[in-house]
C-alpha cells in the first residue's frame, strides 16, 4: 500500500482478509521490522496474519525508508526532515482508517529491536492514536525526552531477554546495527509506569516452563488504579535477541552466535495479542494471560 508523505512515496504491506469487510469495525495492528529488516520478514516472524485470517484484525507492516526507523536515537535521525517516520505513521493510520472499517479505539503498534524502539517513540508522541504498544528486544532510546505525563493513557508491554547480546538488558550502548544507547528493560518499564501514573511497586509472577531449554520467564505488572493503563514487563532469563520462540527466524550457527538463545518458554505473538485485547477490555483475557493459546509456536524458517 503506497502512502504519499510530502514528496516521498512510502510503503506498507497490508493483510486484510476478505471476511473483514463484513465486520462493523476491527482492530488495526502496525508491526515494525527491526534494523536492516523489512515488512515481509517481520510478517513471517511475528505471524499476526494467522489472527487476521480469522477476521480478528488488520495487520500492517510498514517499510522504513532506509534500513532503520528514526526511533529517537541520534544515530537514526534522518538527514532530511521530510523523512521523519512519525508523520509517515500518522498518514498511514489515517489512510488505513479511510480504507477499512477500523475501530479507532483499538489501534495498536508492535515491533522488534529497532522496531520496538520505534514503538516507544510512537507511544510518547502519538498516545492519542494507539491504545497499546509492544516492544520486543528494544528498550527506550536514551535520547527520547518524554513529557512529564502522557496526555492519554495507553498500555505498554515489553519483552526482553536478560542475555541479549545486542540490546543489553541493563541498557547502554547498542551492540550492532545503528548503535546509539537505550535504557535497560527495567528502567524502560519504570519510566512508562511513572509516565502512566502506575504504582511504583508491581506484582511479579513466575510463568510455568513449557520446555526445559535453559530459560525461564517471569511477568511484572503495573496497573493504574482506574484501570485505564497497564505496563507489563516479561523478563526472559537466559533469552537472547529475538521474537520468542522464533528468535530472528534463522536457525544457523552464525545467527545463534550473534543473537543468543531463542527461548521456547514464551509465545510472543500470542502474549502480545492477548495483552492488546485485555487493554481494551479492561481486564484479563480468559486462558490467555500468558499468550499461550492464541498463536502457533512453530519456528518460522528464514528471514
């Protein structure tokens, strides 16, 4: 789907099943690829189209102009102001809402690595658009200067590996790609909880293991007293850089050595989708609080 922004023509891959046309309104999910990635790669990796095929949503995969989203790091700022990605996302959402029966109260953003960092930026700068955002293996860039509070409450989920060799759990310099610096997983979570007026102390749960693969998963939840926003951290102890359980979609020795272990103890796609549904409904989604019943868990071959 082409979108004209200024003098540029931008593109996004749209997956909208035919049966969606008969619905009164449906959710819209924008999924942002990582650095040096692309729409087709993240579509295969995240596999949200399987949910869309059931008439559950419209899944959209935008394309960065260069190899990276302008996520707020100084190292990803475009040379030309018209190449900024936030105006592109605004225009893309508007055109999608004009073309499809989108429920504007159920617009979401998810992304991995550089795409996850971009979701943090969108949550800060476009809270009026998104009901919730999800960042996988991508902490908030240090250079983003958030406001003291968020104008409209949104919900935020972050999924991070403690052994990520590229985006460090504790924050600091990014190991590969565009570089720059990010906040750590806990600092990112604490910042969102503060911005959304959630209590400083959350609840922690250890999730039962699905496989004995040397990793374990826990969940920390911070919820506003009025129920209008939640911030959830999924920590994957021993997990590397990727989209559990699929990693980065590659299974070779070189890929594993660069990205670390792909935990099979969390279904990221199902977890995110369950969280998004809960965020709109205002309460836990039955039998899907850890996302293990919404999405297939088979690895996707190749980027």
